[in-house]
């Protein structure tokens, strides 16, 4: 079992809750350097009408509020799906130390699938990436959601 399995379980649960209000079931969790869960969020675009309310961004905002600043140095973001370009950029901007992801996103992923924003040497910060944590569960959650939409 991965070091990040329990935290990914929290992210999966946040993703399931997001689908309750019609959002794509993606969940994210911010964990402090000491291992405390600072924030948990699911997608909220449909819920709030905010195009930037991806799970990662909402979780980063909540964690920054708790920490009291925008720099989340030493923190880890655990997310069920590979982040898009907006979310990958937000991870770099927030100085997240580590990204733990479940499933890959071959259509919009910006961590390896289409781009590698979080490790781009031209940027002022790079993020360590741990991939494939509870990958099958993360992918299944999305597959089931989109199958029900059809």
C-alpha cells in the first residue's frame, strides 16, 4: 500500500461528493509537511458557477486560508486526476512540494500527458510527482460518472 493511499481515499470521497451536485468527480487534499490534512475539496464548477473551481484550486485556496499565506511550501497536494494546465500552474505558484495523483488525463493532463508544467525547468519552482496512487479507483470513478451522463 502506498504512503499516500489514505489521503487518496479522502480525495476519492471528495470527488464522489462533487458528483452529488453534478460536478465531475475529482477530489483533492492538501497535506502539510507534518502530515496533517489542511484542506479537502471536490470540483465546484457546477455548484458555484466558477470556471476556476477545480478541486485542486479550491483545496489550495482553503489550505492557504488555514496556513495564513499563499506559500504552501512543504505541502503535498493529492488529487484523483492529473491536473490541467490551470491547476498545474497553481501548484507551481503555491510552491507545493509534492503532487500525488491517481489517474492520468491523456486529453488535458499538464503533468506528463500533454505538458509537464510542474517540472518545467524554465519556471521558478518545480514539484515532485508521485503518480498512480489508487489509479484504478480514480479512473473508475470518472468512467462511471461519464457513462451515467450518456
